[in-house]
């Protein structure tokens, strides 16, 4: 299928050789991408990501392995990797939505809170001391636990809880001042 000379030219970063290799591999790789992609656009995107990995990893190709099998394996690994990235991203979004719904479950909102401007709230958050601001952002907006926050910031869980408590107290004071 693919000659050794073409692969050597690709290893030397010859753009014409890359294009020729792309043309020769397109059918094989696209058939794999169509099986996994939700649309032709997504399949094309997966193909381009996989082909980039193929070209950048040509030095690791072993001639005793059939080239077609090698590029299929790289393509499948690329697709699996993208699937995991997408699921992690979706899971993070879903978790944040669930946390928001859980936190606001049965909560009473007054008219003052519903009319509060987001810019005012963010201004108040930005007025907090740095560590308290980071803790409240990570806990409230990013949905991290105190254990995770303590790992990221290098503080104890108790310190994380203290900063959250202090940040909430200070935010309440600031929002009352800013709303007036």
C-alpha cells in the first residue's frame, strides 16, 4: 500500500509527501471515523486529529507491522481518547448542573436576590481576600469539594472550610453595601 520511500519523505516533514500519504490513507481512516463519528463533519475532524498523530509518530512505526493495521490502531486510539475527553467534559457540566439544582432545591428567593445584578456579585467576589476568593470560586462555581480544594491550594480541609465561611460572611456584608 504505502511505500517505504513515501514514509521516509514524511519523516523529513515533506508537505507533499504528507498530502500523498493522506490521500492514500483517507479511505481506510475515514471508514473507521464514520463508524464512530456522529456526523460527516465529526468524522472528518476525527480523521484530521488521527492523521496528525500518525504523521507525528511515524518514527515509532515498526516495518514488520502492517502499516494499515498501525494507522487503524492510531485512529481508534484517537477516537477513544476524544470520547473520554468529551465524556469528562459532559460529566463535569452535568455535575455542575446537578450541584446547582441540589443547592437551590427548595430555596426561598426574595425579590432583592432575583434583581441582583451579576456584575455587582462578581465585583463583591473580586473584593474578597485572594485565598477566600479562590476557595469560594472553586467551591461554588467549579463544584470542587473541600478535599479537592485543599489539594489544589495546598491548605488543609479545615482551612478551606474556614475561608468559605469567611468569604460568605464578607460577601453578605459587601452585597448589602453595594446594593444600597
